[in-house]
């Protein structure tokens, strides 16, 4: 029986994580004003518009923050956490609603950091293989990672033709996960 429970939890987590990453990539592409006219952008828009467009009619943006997209990401994470609790044999009596909410918010923040880490690693690998390539995934990754890498390049300029700014940003993102997000997962509520 634990094998079925583990397999179910794995599948649930994989499906919800995919949905969460697609929504978060849309949010960050909008935030950095990435080009949506490529294949990646079109996939993201097509996959998320059926939920986000109706939500925008009810939930307005707050400044530059697309509130509907953020709320959708939190809702996906909430459903994921709650379904995983149910699969594990728990329920609302096992965990407080506040605990499930804190874990969901932590999951959204954690997944956002993984979006940035993936974008940075894609850029690093592409710079080794074909630095001047145009590919929709590479262009999107560069658009997402550049707002973090540009300030880091001002702190550590390239030395001998090697750009160390990705290492600095990766260290910052990982420390953020350890100091800010891990405590959210473990809030004693």
C-alpha cells in the first residue's frame, strides 16, 4: 500500500508542479517584460489564459504586479499541498489551514527561485555550447535571469573573460531558500 501512496504522491506533485511552474514563468516573463512572441511565450499564454483572463476580470493588478497570476500560483500550490496531505492520510484536522497556507506560499516562493536557477543554468550551458544562439528557450531564460545577473555583474565584473555573476546570484538564491523559505515550510502552526 505505501507503494501506491508514494506513486500517487509523486504523480500529484509532478502535475501540480508543472502547472505551478508554467504560471510562475508567465508571471516572471511579464515582470521582466520578456518577449511572448516566440514558441515558449505562446505556449505559456495558451496554457494559462483560460484561467488567468477570467480571474483578471475580477482581480485587478496592483501596480506592476499581476495579482491574478500570483493568486493562481498560490491556489495551485494550496490545492497541491492539500491533496498531498489527503494522500498521506491526513486532512484539515491534521494540519491547520494556516499551516497549509504557509507551506503553499513557501512552495510558490521556492518554485520561483527554481525558475531563476533553471534560467541561469540554461544560460550558463548555452554560453559554453553556442553563446550567440537564438532559441526561444534560451531567449526566455536570458530574459528571466538578466534582472538578477546585471546587478551582480556590477559587483563582480568578468575576470579574464569569465563571468562569475551567475555564481554570486546562485549563492544568493540558495541562501534565500535556506534562510527565508525553509522556515516558512516549518512554521509551527
